[in-house]
C-alpha cells in the first residue's frame, strides 16, 4: 500500500509496556493461541475459546516479561495509525453523505494482556472490537502470528484486519451489531450461527468499502494488494479452518462464513464501495 505522507490517527492509546497483572490459568497461552487466532480471523469471539478450553483470566500471578519495542513493532504501530486514519476519513464522508455523524473508534495497542470495558483479554485472543468503550484492541504480535500460522501476509492483508474491526464499529453505530446480538440471544444455536455469519460477512464487506474509497481518495492500493486480502479471506473461512484443523468441515456449525463467502463479500465491497450494497441481513441465507 502507498502510505507515504499519510496522516496518523490521534484516536490512539499506547498501552504497550503497561502491566495489567493478568495471566492465563487453567491451560496456557501456547495451548490456546492457535485456536484463539483461528477464532479471531473467523470473526468469532476469541474469549469464548479461552472459556471453552478451561482457561480463565486472573489477576496476580507471575510478573509479565518487560516489553521492549522493536523497529518492526514501531513500523506496525505507525502503519496501524495510518490505516485507522484512512478509515476515519472514509467513514466520516460516507456517514456525512447519509446525514449521519461518524464517531471514530479508538485504537488501543497493548502487549501481553489488556483490560477493556468488555473485560480482560490476553494477546492470544487476537484483535477485537469492544462496543462498550468503542475501541479496537490489537497486540502487534498478532500480525507476526498471522503470517506464521495462517500464511496470510502483506500490508493490505494487515489493513484488512483493522478495517474488519472498524467494520464492527460501523455496525455498532448503525445499530446493526446490537440488534443482531439481541436476535442471537433469542435463537437456537443454528439460528444464532446464521446471524453471526451475516454480521461477519458484512464486516468483511465494510472492509472492502473502506479500501475502495480509500484508494479512490489516495490511490493507496498497489499491484498485488487486493490479492493479499483475498488470499487472507480464503484462509479464514469456516470450511477451510475446520478442514485444516480436523480434516473435515461441519457446515451446520459454521458461524463466520465459508472461504468463498468471505472472499465474495470482501470483493463486493472493493468493487462497489457503496454501503447500500452490503445488507447481508436482507438476503435469503442461501444467497449469501
């Protein structure tokens, strides 16, 4: 991506090196990180992985290792702030065009563990959006894990990660997120899974909408960028990840979308750049 000279967002909080006193109990980060990484990129709640594996976030315990930033970390921090600024520019304009006001989320960088308004989280849960404090939380080591464990790499693939989380913030501002969660609470497991798929595919679509309009404003996309993001999308579908983990897929358990669906909705957002084309809740489920 071409980001030279682009501004950095001021909606930023750097908590790296600030200890929380939290640790994982009832298991270990090594045992959870792959499952939680897959949960994040699949659009799920990584905290559910920790719960299901018997882990708990606790206070106290052994002191955490002191954080020492690296040149790569600082490059990723700058990159993240520039991408967030790009989402601010694009979504502010889109909301204004529709008679609405866009209130951007805060980006919180942390290392190891963090406390959000949605609860405590360990780095192994991956990036997440908390609607209670309207913030996106990222431990920069996630990008290295993404490259190593999923083979998804490249600056636009990383930008897709951030833009997807901002997409959930857009859903929150529009009321989509809370409405979907309310419906999910009233449905059985199969119905709730389908609602989750709709939410995640729309967040993918919104990531594409951002990229389309960011490129229109700044000519930010370079050859190969779109392929990077689509490659990442192809590796985060429920079918791909389930087959990778256990050799087969269970379609009735899908709650994030298949590789084909995620790639299709990301590509659709990239192609049209129009929010009105991304109502995943208006379509019959089989048409997603």
